C-alpha cells in the first residue's frame, strides 16, 4: 500500500521492448536505498516489482495489461517519473490509501497558474466519474490530491508549490496523459451496496 506522497522524481534510463511487455531501468537514489528483489515501488502511481537493482538504479517488468491501462507505455529514456516506496506499518498516512492499481488514464486539459498555486483541469473517463467527488481524494500519476471540482468528464485539482516542484505534475502540459486511481473505499462501498449491476 502507498499513500500518494511522492518521495522523489526519478528518471527512465533504459527501455527494453519485449513481445508482450517491456522492461524499464529507472534511476531513483532514495527509493533504491535498501531495495531488494521483489520489493514494490510505485512509478507514476503504478505498483511495479523490483527485478534487479544496482547502485541508484532498478529494473522492473511491465506486462501488456499495465501498458494498456496506464500511461507507462509513453515513457522513454529521459522521462521523469514519480517514485514512492510502500508505506511502512505504523507510519503516518500522509495522503490517502493508494493501491498502485491504476483505474484508467486522463489527460491534462488546462493549467491556470496563480501566485501561490496552480489549478489543473484533467479529463475523466466516464466509468470513473461516479467515484470522484468534490473534496474527495484521487491519485494522479501517483500523487495524492484533493478534488476541487468534479464534472461529468473532468475534475480539477489545486497544486501547491511543493507538488509543482517535486513531482511530474509541475512539468506536465495540456495533452499529456496521466494515470488515475480513484479512492478504493468508494469502489468497495459500491460493491457492498450492490449498485454496480443495478441490484440491491
């Protein structure tokens, strides 16, 4: 489990394309400290497994399902990525409960800078809109954020200077894709209430 509090901006240093997958090599001095084979690291909000690591770099395999459901397929050598290790038991939950299981992708639609923050408008797939509410939580490229406005096919978030400086959301531009993970609690509540299939 993650919290959506990005630890560092990493970088893709190599991409190996396989038949139905790809292998990334990533640089991240903070997240590789003490890393072992089989550990999990969230890359732009996608939970990946460490295959190998050496120095401040690690490799991770990405299967076709993940490439199709997320924006990881557009990454190339030199791409900057948000990195986070799983939260430790007993640690403070600084963001919200994040699984690293991307529900879909959105697109940066608009950026409105202000003196102390920036409002960013992001497109929202129709099948995810019911899980996004004003002042609720959403994960964008692995960053835990609070929804400002929620529309039928978009939402907005307000980014503080720290988020702009220390995550990829500071450099993403209109047209760029982002990974979205909605609040898992909303999905469980829906399932328990039986509203998914129109039954109660």
